[in-house]
C-alpha cells in the first residue's frame, strides 16, 4: 500500500532525529523503505520547508537541533507510548521526576487537537503497583551530579552491611523494578561500579568536575545494564 508523501517525510524526519552524527543516504533509504532517488528528493523537500538538514549525497546527512515537528503529527502509537511512559515514571521515579513527567504530558496534551487529547485521556494502558526499597539518598541530587558531571562522595553499605567511603564519577542511573542503581567510575576500585541508591547512607556533591566527559564514561552503560539484569539488581562492588 503506497505511503502518503506527508507521512513519508515525517518518517524521514523521525529517522534523522535518532542520529547525532551524519548518516548515509543508503542507510536512510533502507530505514524509511524508499529508493535512494526518492530519499534525495525527500531531503530536498524537507530542506525547502525549513528543516535544517546538513550534508550531501555520498557523505551523509544530519538534522541540526532546533527543528520542531508539529504536535498534530503524533501517531496513535506514539501517544500511547507517551501515556504509558508518563504513568511508569509516575510510579517508578522519585516525586520530582514523577511530577515532571506528568507536567510534560499535560503540556503536550494542551496543544493537541481535541480528538488526540481525548486519546490521551482515554488511553487504556496501565502500570502495576509500586514495589521498591526506600531510597536513603536524594535521587534528584544524583541526577544533578550526572548532568553537571560532578564528583559524588558516598558513604555506602554493601550487601553484608560493611560501610565504605567512595569518591565516584556518576554517569548513569538505572530504574529497575525494585531498586534504583547509580552507575559510576569508582576512584577507590579504579573501575566501573554499581551502587544501589537504597544503600547510600549519605552523600555530598562536590563542585569539582571529574576529568573525563560523561559521554566517554557512558560507553560501558549497556554492559552495566546487562550485568544488572543478570545479577537481578545486585551490585558488583
């Protein structure tokens, strides 16, 4: 069944938004299901409409930040994903982040056409009850340290109740069914470690910025997540 040109252009924009670095026309054509010739025409059309797409054939293309998509272009599945994600955050995250998720969804709903706004209100997607060990640490302060790339000093109790003092470089925070887990470079162990937030006794945020960028530290984040899945939330420290 032929895809409408407007839907095809939207799909191309969404695909470009997923890439931070230039991506070749061949890859874009494969992902959007069109010929390379059609892909080049679609890119030219989007550029003529104001989309800040840089690059050229044979080298690659990248969409510069700042180009906004019209809110009415959300699909039904995208709206359902937003509702489900907001409801999960409301259950799984700390109060400030949960409130931010609800506020973001309300802002989106406010600018949608009436029929789409009704879809948000009537979405029959639900999240189960909250079950989690209570955090001793201020999780919002941990998120701030990650954003600012600041060193955290922790007093931490392990599974056997032994308490240690750690200086860590935080780069990720994992939200799991029963625990939240800080992913960080540990100066004491000189390695990447996981720290359950419910075992952080107290902590201090330093003004000192750690020496490597967080984007470089985030390289092992997929490995960290895989380790945590196999350990069911236990921390390798």
